[in-house]
């Protein structure tokens, strides 16, 4: 108690001593004012920086009539590569085509960013995505890691209106038996950041993982992936219980196996 009183007294004394000079007091007040203005300015600047890189997003997450289906990579960009089995660009296209068919069967209009093994620059994909009215964007990828043990589905989004869709797709993928949950995350991928509609990117498992990589070679498994993603999209638009699954026996153009003697090195991979 005494110590506290002593502190108060000494502070008052110090103030009296300093404030003998009016100029010094004025200087203290000005310094405080400047500090406050600088702090407010920084907060405003930070808030502005956080919002500028994102495109303005139309919230069509419950009204959309079109789904832009984006098969990741293509052409010179193989994406994640495996020594055995088709590269990411091939399996992503196969799942995307299956998804495309299922969505059209569910009375949704679709636009594919690519329907063959061609290279499409990311900016062109963004242009296709943003040219659609009343749409959502779904990008199909497979993952890769140097750590062979890592596995699981991951779904990425950027804008608030994309959050529901991302969660729904992840939850539906998790109904596949023995699946691992890599979670729903935000990411600054260009196709998400510059999208003017709700947009998600689905990583349908790790090609680098023995179990997930092997499953992906099986067309029935790829059909299952497409089916779960389609169900999530249809439920997002029309509500639960509306989706009717259909199975296609084989793909029109099965994913190509790499040429024999291939070293398995990635060539010109552009991530997302
Ligand atoms: Zn990819």
C-alpha cells in the first residue's frame, strides 16, 4: 500500500517538474496525438491491403445454374507425376469429365475449361470462370508430397460465399470408405483469388501415397470421386436428397499411361 502511494506521489512530482515548461507539455501532447494518428492510419492501411487482392464475388452459391468444371493442368503441364500410373493431368481430366456428365444429368449447365490434354494458362481459366453468369467454379486436382505417408482429401476456397460449397464437397468425399480427411482450407490460388463467383479447388487425394495413388488407377474409384463431388454440388443448389447417382462403366478416353522408360520427372508443372 505504501509502495503504491509512493509511486503515485513520485509520478505527480515528475509531472509537476516537467510541466514547469509549457512547451515540454505541449510536446508530450503532440507526440501522443501523432502516435495515435499513425496507429489509426496503419489499421486503415492493413484493412485495405487485406481486401484489395480479392475479386468482387457474386454470391451465387444457392442460385447458380452453371458449373464451370476445371480439370487441373494439361498438355506440357503434367501436374503431380507418378513413376507408375497416369500423371495428375490425366486423372484430373477423367474425374472432371465424369463430374461434368453427372452435373448435366442433374439439369445443371456446365462449362469445361478443357476437355482434352491441352495446356490452358491460369489466366485463361480465370477468364472462362468469370465469363459465366450465375455460376460456381470447381477445380479438380490430385495432390503430391515428398512424404509418401501423407494422404487425404483437401478442399480449398478463398471467398466467404465459397465456404459452404467447400465444406459440403469435403464432407461428401469423406463418406467414401477408408478416406482420410486433409481438411478444408483457404488458399490464394489464382483461380480462387480472382474468381468473381463462388470457387473451390478439390485435391482428390495424394498420387504420391501408395494407397490413394493405386486407388486412383481404378476407374470405379474415379467415378466414385466424381459422384460424391456431384452430389455435394447438387445438394448445395437443390437441397438434400435430390441427387440421383448414375454410373458410367468406363471413361470415353481412359487416362494415358506414361511412355515406357519414362524417368518420372515432372515437366513444367504449374501448381493450380
Ligand atoms: Zn494440381
